[in-house]
């Protein structure tokens, strides 16, 4: 489980960095409607919280003990909740058929991150001593 958690941690790190980059870039552009604005704001918040949760996740994967598990799980759960909130706005964006390649890319990463972050939470619960 440690290898799975490590791979998911690196994968999530890459995707959160991409979300922060795309979200920050798109935020500088004009916001067309409320759904787009809310999606960008919650996507950026999810990216920041997710990136911050990776710090405790990295600590947990390095030490892999029951002592580091609560911090890693709680941070990952908060990051996952923010990501799922952004997922709600991503689905609204998809439903509105807003054609923007950067937003479409960010929507795809949010959808993928919602699943991989949940898998990561399940994977780090595999600590047995």
C-alpha cells in the first residue's frame, strides 16, 4: 500500500500544480458568468488545499506509521472535500457547454483528482503495525 500511496501522492501533486497554474491563468482573463467564476475560485482553493495536504501526505509516506496517519488523512479529506466542491462547478460548466480549452482541461483534472484523491485516502488507511 505504501507504493500505491506514493504513486497517488506524486500524481495528485502534479495535477494540483496544473490546476493552480491553469486556474490562476484563467482568473486573469475575463469571467464570463457566475458558474465560471465560482468554478475558478473553488478550483484554486482546492488546488491550494490539495497542495498543502501533500506535505502531510509526504511525511506520512516517508514515515508510514500510525502516528502520522491522522494528520495525513484529515488533510487529505479536507482537500478531497474542496475538490468535490469544485467538481460540482465543473459539471455545471460542462452542462453550460462553455467552450474554453483551459477550462476544459481544468475540468478534466478536477474530475480525475476527485477519484485519485479518494483512492489515496483509501490507500493510506492500509497502515498496519
